[in-house]
C-alpha cells in the first residue's frame, strides 16, 4: 500500500454536535438576574463582609479567604475586590471573574466561616453595635495617638488595657474597682 501524504488528503468534515434537550437553552443570551432567594443571600453576604471588614481590617487583615467547593482551592479576596464582585453579581446575576491573588500571605486573610461566626458572636453579645473606645493620647507617656493604634509608638505599651478601662467606666463600674480589677488581672498601672 502506497504511503499517503496527510497534507494531500481532503480535510475531514467536522462532526455536528449532538443537540441536548429541546434546544431552548441555546436561545438564552446573557446573564440571568438573580432570583429573590439568591439576591437575599448575596445581600446578606455584603452585610457580613462589611461587618467582617469593620472587625478585622483594623487588626491588619487584607480580606477574606473562601474555600471553593468547585475546585477545592482557597480563593483570596481583598475587601474591595469581594465587595465589587458581590455588587456586580447583584447587578448582572453573574459573578465577576478576577485574577487569583499573587502568592498571598495566608495570615493576612480571615477565613470566611470563622469571620462570619466571629461577627455573629459580637452581635449576639451586643458588642458589634457598641461605639468604639477611642484614645487621643497614651495614658503612660502622653503621646498623641491615631484611633487605630493598638500600641503606643513611643513607649510601646499596649493600648487595649486603657480602652478596656474606659469601657468598664462607661458601664458604670467605679474607677477604683476598674483599676483594681485590671491590676489583679496582670495589667500594668497607668495614669
């Protein structure tokens, strides 16, 4: 049998794809709007994201990590990226595609389920709606502070104890009792 050159052979006709179903799904064009239940779920996710951002961004978290049930991988979202994606889903009915985070530091992201449980617990005990205790100066050295500082940049002391002290006073605990309680708990005395 003589050798045939594949380039001299006529091209094969492509096979027609078999039609699936009644063909109605081929008429659909563009994204479909979310149904009421899906819309409610995405709106709840936006509220949860906002609460998580309020709770964790001040502690240095850059966003959330979500375990994907489709591919089995973790997806890292910065706060604004996920917010925009959820808003896009509300507007179009479709999730927005995004590039994966480049070598994310896992410790910079809060696991969605953990963050959700955390903010739910804050709401359950009434902490989420409580006003933040702001400090304008360090109780030890008097340095002016930014509201997000957790340590004094001058003397290095943690500011949480002063915030806790002020929160105890706001709840009606006498100043001497609040100071005694904090000293017994091991905190350093302050002015």
